[in-house]
């Protein structure tokens, strides 16, 4: 019976002192480690402990405060850029694996922009959200630091959503202002207005229906024509087709079925 009580006591004591708790309390020997040969030699011996390391990569000077496993920055940590001046203050808080930002984290850039989400090998990879200092938001799936599938929302509420290539929307849906000041709401395909949608000019004129390569094919048109007249009515095969009305600047008009 005494032996059973002793065994129970040992097991209970082991459970109270969990590996995770003990790891959090262990400071790496000789921390902080300076950015020199002696410091790097010191870090190689750090294992299952928490420490501070100063180091550099190319021309960037950094400070890391977090966990180490087998001499590598691995686990939860904070990495801050100290120099050069244009990157000063950039800070990443999140997961690391073998000296790389890998896992879930948040990154605040020197510009004030912020990214929250998945990273891999120190670049944006996976689900994440990028918030610009001006309020614009990019949210979705990232690969190699570029948004691949997701939504770009401007601070005024306009947005583009779908599949992206090199920061250009390829296929998806748009509710946004165009380069000519018009506002388009509808389908987007092959980097152009393609599919069902509505295109509204600043003066209120609009065209609505099915588009191909930016041109209305079939639908409804309320706007100026190339002849200078204003047409309101059905649109078919890229032109007036169906019930409609042409009105010229001098007041003359033509109404009927075209």
C-alpha cells in the first residue's frame, strides 16, 4: 500500500510540473546573445529555452525575443528590425520554425501597414489579412507574398473579389470605380468586364446587361450614342435592338421598335 501511495505521489507531482510550464520559465544560458562570433556560438547551445538574440541578415539588424530549440529560433517569439532607418520599428509577433517566420503571426511594417495571418519561410503564405495605413484591406489566400484568391476592399467600400495574378484581378466580381470615373458592378473575367453587370457613368447614364470584353452585348442602355443622340431602350448584339427612344440635342426624337 505504501508503494502505491509513493507511485501516485510521483505521478501527481510530474503532472503538476508540465513541460510547457517549465520551458516558459527557463532562460537560455548567457542571454542576451550579441551579434558577434561569441554570441552566435552561445546560441548554438540554446535548447528548449527562452532567450534574446541580436543578429543581422544582409544589411538588416534584428532583435529576437522568444523560444529556441537546438540553437534555432523555434516556437513563439517577437522579431524587431533595428536598422536600417527605413525599416526601423517593423515588428513581427508569432510563430517561428528553424529561424524562419512560419505559422500564425502578425506583422506591423515601418509604414504602419499591418498583416495578420499565416506566414511561411518569412513571407505571407496562406490565409491572411493585410491592412494598409490608409484603410484599404486585402484579405484571402496568399502565395509568395502576393494575394492569389481573395478580396481587395478600398476605404470607400469599393471592392474587387476573386482570383488574382500579380496584383491584378483575373476572374471574379467587381463593385468599384473604373479609370474613366464610371462605376461598375458585376462579373469580371480575363482581366476585363465580362458577364452580367451594370456600368454607370458619373452623369447617371448607364448600361446594364451582358458584357463581352468591356462592351454591352445584350441588355438595356440609357446614354449617349456615337451619333450624339441620347438613347434609352433595349440593346441587342452591341446596338439598339428592341423597344427604345433616340433623342437629339435639338429636341427631335425617334421612338419605337428597332
